[in-house]
C-alpha cells in the first residue's frame, strides 16, 4: 500500500477518535450537570417525604377511628357542591367492576429504570384485574407514562381517561386535590368502583419500591381499634359528625395522594442522580480508553512517517 494512503488512513482515524473524545466529553458535562441538579433537589425531597409520613400515618389512624365512632353516614342537610363533598357516596362499598388506577410517572427520562419499573407494575396490575373480570380505567401522571401506556392500552383494551403533566414537575397539595376531585367524580358517578395509586415508596438514595396504594374503598375498618390503657376515647363532633366527615374525607383522600406524589418525586430524583452518576463515570472511563487509543494511533502514524523518511534516505544513499 502506498505511503500516502497509509498516512491518510491514520490521519482519518485520528480525526474520528478526536471527534469521538470531544463528543463524549460534551455528554459527560451534561450528565454531570444533571447529577448535580438531582443531588441538590433530592435531599430536599427526602426531607419532605420523611417529615410528611408521620402526619399521613396519624391522619389515616384518626380517620378510621372517626368512621368507627360515627357508625352510619347520612348526606341529609349537607351542602354538596362537587363529588368530593359527597362523603357518603365516597365511602360506599360496592361490587368492583371498574378499577380506577392512578399511575405516577415522570415527565423526563434519564432516570434509570424508574419509569420502566412503574410501567411494568401497571401492566401486571391491568392483567391481574382483567383475569378477575374487572375493567381498569387509567389516570396517568407524567409524559413518560402517557407515551408508554397509550400503546399498551390499545393492545390490552384499557382506557386512559385523564392525564396530568404539571404535577409531575412540581408536587403541590393543589395539584393532588385537582386529581382526587376528578377521580372522586368518576367514583361517585359509578364510572369506577375503586381508586388505587401505583407509585413508588422512597427508601433511601439508592433504592425505592413500586407499590399499589388503595384509597377507596377503605380497608382495615373491620380491624379492632387500638386502645389507650384500656380506655375507649370519646369523640365529640362540633357542629355535627356529618359536617366533620365532609371535611375530613377529602382531606384524607388528598393527603394520601399528596404523600404518594412526594414519594414518587423523591424516588425519581434519587434514581436520576444514581443514573447520571453512573453515566458520568462511564463517560470518564470511555474518555480514558479513547485517549489511549488516540495516542497509540498517533504514535503509529509518527513511527510510520519516520520509517518512510529513513527508507527514503537509505534509498538515496544506496
């Protein structure tokens, strides 16, 4: 092979390798920045989750005690402006023919297997309901969930009736209330007979669990209430127990959903931080390997040129 062609191939390889190194370096800057942003947010999200868990637990416990004390529900005399105010209808237990599933995903990707795990759990839940003769109705939070489940629902004969995007970026009580009002409307009008949330429970910076949370109908009411030193506390209702329940039921439902959104947000940020950390490390390793390859190729090209010069000089002397 002529020496000019060899030199051209070596220079082409050097240019390609150098471009590849620059490309990986640019990607590394992006992944490093995303890791730093996620790390800055995840600590705040973790603290919020841990601080809200005791309140949620006490609210659920108090709510069950309240229902056990009331005994029966009556909507007479109550001002009902929306479905969320109709607490007797919300507490009604009936045969489950349609299940409302709220699936919480993220708007953005690059969070490892976070969204894939939730989608996988959702698909399995849909199959389980279908096997029992129950029709799932989906409410989806996050663009990633919508794009993935839209295709799956066509294959599995299920419907996405509501989608929510803004609450996936910024979790607020107002956002949770908006979602729960929509689901309450479907429940009261008997378009669904159950409200269930598919979310993640944050454990630590390295792990989380995908879980199904039941909101309605309530479970555990048949279990005996905890007693305090053998005494059954007496509850007094002012102005009356139905007015109190009308306020507490929406509060309970909204808080459960708000807690699930907080858990999902912390899990997503932790998963993104871990994924971007791994991507940054992999980019560093790839840059190191490409640099070695670049130096070897460059050394080969220089050696080849030296050999050509020496060979040419020897030919002239000979």
